[in-house]
C-alpha cells in the first residue's frame, strides 16, 4: 500500500468526522473507523435482542477472544492481561488494591498525567499518609541517561519509596521513556514499577513479558482505533493474588481473569472490538507503515509551525520522540497565561470553539506547548490551518 | 408514539421492542430490555460523540450528564445534588463500602437474601476490619409479617454493637421481597448505624422518594425496570457523607466536589446514562407505574398460580405487603428424575442453563432453604402464552421425567 492512501483519502474512505473541523488531537480521544463503529452497533443489537444469552454466555467468549488478540499485540501472556475501561481505571485498580504500609511513598514525575497524579494523592491521603515525590525532566534533554539519573537520584534519596509510576510515553510532553533501563534500576532497589502506557499500544512496540514491570496499563481506544473505553492492564504473576479489581462481584476469589471480567452488568462491547481494530491496523499497513508517514509529517509540520511562530524546537533525543505526537513551543500570548493550566485550557477551548481545530495544549516549564497528534487521516493542510491561527493570536 | 391505550403483550412487544426469534423472555429482572427507539437514539448519540470526540469529552458531556441527573432525581423524589450516576448497582455498593474508613473490628450487617455479588463485596470490604467476615440477618420462609423482620434486624444490631453499616435490599433479588424499609431505617437510626440500601430492582417497579426515605446511601438500576441501555444506575449519598464517599476511579476532578468527581472517571462510554430522560419518557408514555405494574402484577399472579398448580407446588409464603409487581418466585418440585437439578446452587445453575440453551426460555433459578425456586418476571411485552410455554416445559422436566 502506497503512502498516498494516508491523509484525505483514508479520512474519506475509513472515517467519519464532523464537517469543517480539523482534528489534530487523536492522542486524547482516538477516532473510530466507520467499519468498527458499525460492528459495535451490530454487537449492541445482538446484546439487546437477547440479553440473557449475551450476558450469561456470549460475553465471556468475546472477552477471551479479544484478550488473547490484545495479548499477542503487546507480547503478553494472556493469563497476565485483563481489560479495564481506560488507563486511569488501570492505575486506580492497582493503587487501590495494593497492600500499602503506613508511610509508604510514591515516585512520579512532573509529566505524570493529572488523573494518575490525583490517584496517587488519593492513595497517599487514604492509605499511607506518605509523601508523593516527583522527579523532574526538563528541556533541553541531552540524552536518555538524564532521565534515568533523575529517577535514580530520587530513589536513592528517599528509601521509603515503595512504588514508581513511569509513563511509557508522557501525555503532556510526548516523551518516550527508556523503560528497560529504568525498570532495571528500580529492580536493583526493590521498588515496584507501574508503567502508565496509556499512549503506547499502537504507537510503539511493546513486549510485556520481556519488559517485566510489575504493572502496565495502556489504552487501545487511542492508537489502536477501538471504541472507548478499552484498555488493558497487565499484572505480573506474583501480584495476582492481591491485585483485585475496583468492583468486587460474582467472581470474587475466582482468580484475576474472572474477577476483572465480571464487574456487574454493563457495556463491555468496546473490549470485543479489539480483534477487528487490530485487523484494521494491520490492513492499513501496521505500525511501521504508519510511523513512516507520521514521522515525516510531524518533522515537516513542527518545523513549519515553529519557524512561523519563531519559537525554538524543544530539544530531545530522537530516541525519545513519540512517533505520533510532537510538541511545539508557543510564544507568550495575551489572555493565555504561560505555564498555567487555565492558559492551556482556555486556548484549547478557544481553538476548538472559535476555530474548529481540535488539539491539545500543555503547560510545562513556565511555557505553553502545543501537542500535535498525527495519524492516518491527517495531512499537511490540517497543520497549515493551525499555523495560521496561532500566528495571528496577539502576543504579549 | 401511542400513549395509554396501547395493548400490552404481543402488540407492545412488536411495536416497541425487538427480540431474538423463538426465545421466551421471562427474566426482565436480570438484564431489562431496551426499546427499539432508545437503542436507535443511543447509536445516534454514539455517532455524535465519534464524529467530534473532543467537543463531546471536553464540553458537551456536562449538559448531557446534568440533564440525565435532573430527570433521574425527579423520578426518584431526590435532590439532584445528592444523585450521581454509576454503571450498575454493584458498582454503587462497592463505591460506598470501599470509601468507608473502616477500623479494625468494624462490622457489616446484611441479610441471607443479599445478592451474591454484594455478599462478596461485603467480604472484600470487611477484609481489613474483620478478616472478611460479615453478619447476615436470617430471613426464612414462611414470613408471617413485616414486623418480625424489623424486630430481628433490631436484635441483630443490638447483639453486634460493632456493626457500622447495615446493608438492606429494597427488593431482594433471589426472592422478590419488598422490605419494610421505613421501619428498618427507623430502628437503624435509633442505634446510630449507617444504612446502605441496595435498591437495584426498585426504580420503575415501586414508588421511591429518596429525600423522604432518607437512608445514608441508596443505589438503584435504571437499566432494569426503567428501560435504559446497560450499564446505567445511580448512587444517592446523604449530604453528610459526600465529602468522603468518593468514586472508585479517582481522576481529573479529584477534590473538585461530589458531582464533578463522579462525572468524570476517565475516558469511556457514558451514553447509557444520557438515555435516562428518553427512557423515563417511554415509561410515562406506556402509562407510568400505575398502568405498567397493574398489568404485570395481574399477569404474574395468574401465571405463577397456574404454574404452581400444574407443578403441584406453591408460591413463597409471604405477606401481601411484601409482594412486588414485576417479580415472583415459585417453588419447584424436588427433581427425582435427574440429579442435574438437585436442590443446590449447582442444580439451580444447571436448570437455568438448560432451560436457556435447550429450550430457549430465560428465567432465573435459585436455591433457597434447601429447595429450588424459579424467579419469574413480567413486563409490558409479556403475556400468558409465555408462561404457559414454561409451564409445559417444567411439567415435562419435573413431573414426567423428560
């Protein structure tokens, strides 16, 4: 398949979006191909036409098929893999099941996703009374060692740290962490490692049995094109006996697989679209093909936009660049206070409402950064649009 | 859409629902049923979300959520500030029991009719405080009057002064009993224990006025008797507890207040919640509780009487005041022909499974006090012929040794 099918042609053929809107934020909410939306509706019909049969029999078959497909995709032993509704739920499941001791501390980073940071705070409040540390990673990032050392120096200074929460790819700043090395350093020090891989499935190679953290969560409804909410939680075998789901239901004490499967009557159909979504993913060329397209596109457009705005490019090693997401430093604007959540939120909403451009803006290091996503339905003209708008905004 | 005057039974089934051919649905109580036009509306809503997810997840969800909560609160006689939506009653119960600050020795009191998944939740929540043990008030057939249950509960609390939370059903799941909640809550209040009501089956089946009833917590499903898609339920939390009764998933809105914390629990599909207003409208269009329950109660009474007669068994012996209009249990005979249907939990599951897979009839079977009971439900798409089909089958299975 030639690259030419990505962009407007793919958008038209495989997706359906609101007219006149520019979508540069696949990273936040994903997008669902028409084929998969239709299949989801079919499954809804199947469920609604015969709910008893669906819930008492069919559901478990669909669940295990989907789980096995997901497991193959992320190099996991299916026994260690369960579905959760989103990465935030995956994080909450582990943090709230963990048998904490008084005073236990948690290490996160300044780039940790807000909801995950909140879950850590909740646990500190409710269960440990302990401190939450954050290690810093600031631009310019010379090399991966910088990141590893920031983590290890924190670990060595604070021996009460019980759990480290690391991103596979950070959400606000699109950085790929050198996980193998970081996990090794955690192992040496006997701390548990939780990887928030919300953005990883479909974006980077994952081999969980090789990687062997203690826990790993990742969304399929971002870069693997399933309906929302659909995510995986991988739990290392030695934690199966205590790592129970948020909702205790019929399958209590029947093992991790059955316990996570049954969490009361609800709509689990998003999980069941995983095989279909993986099929779509591979039919359009798979990760390698998509990477080729998005890396070239993002290289091009980030240069184009930062040149136009006159801002320097954030310095990070190529090995830490996320294939589908890239940051552009924004100038200081009137009305969007730099480095603040309100500034970022206001700009996101104004771009969305006034200019019909969907994107993400994140505060970091006292500045605002535009987080651009690129995927199979994007093309250059999408980014030219936002370049113009951003250039026209009044500056301080 | 036709209002009152539409014929319940086959006509309503054809006009408003869509079911798999050749199956008989006598188990509305377990999974509910979603009218065709509400299914379509859900698909449309999903399309709106999918056509522009950013707008929906960043902004548009808020008015959908508050409209749904308004409608739900009105339906439940509740202050909307005290109502949040959860995916099912089990999640609601888990939310309360796992947020509660248990101390060593603290105990839970439930009953022997508490839904099995909720019994598990009690065990899990009690892990820290009692090593997993919790008390169950015994409620046995025959039940002479409601007061005896109230008295027994009061004694149980007096006998176990470490009880912190009493977990009561509004309508029990395995046995379809309407509990005398007002009196029970009174006795709990006198003793300073918190009351958590599992009203999974209550919305749509009986009148509820939550601000009047005023327990500490109440959960109920909309996806059973109020025709919404699954999973759609609510959790009502008394104002005094809203600061600590936080949701299972801590997310973006941590510390931003009760409504916002529950409103956002990570990216997922909340469209079932947003169909609450339409579902309530359908419920009203079908004549509301008065008309619907009059039909189902009459149908169920006749059907269960007929089945008990043909099987030469009986119904559960309970006061009339404890009956509910949509569900009823019938005693099954001992199965002398087939060990597969022994009077045990396994026997109940085998029977339920076989009736579904071999005979395409949906029911629920439970083992209670050493006997098998069949739980039958009735809704506006059912009619007598459905139950006659079941009766024919049961006679074959139990009386003729098929």
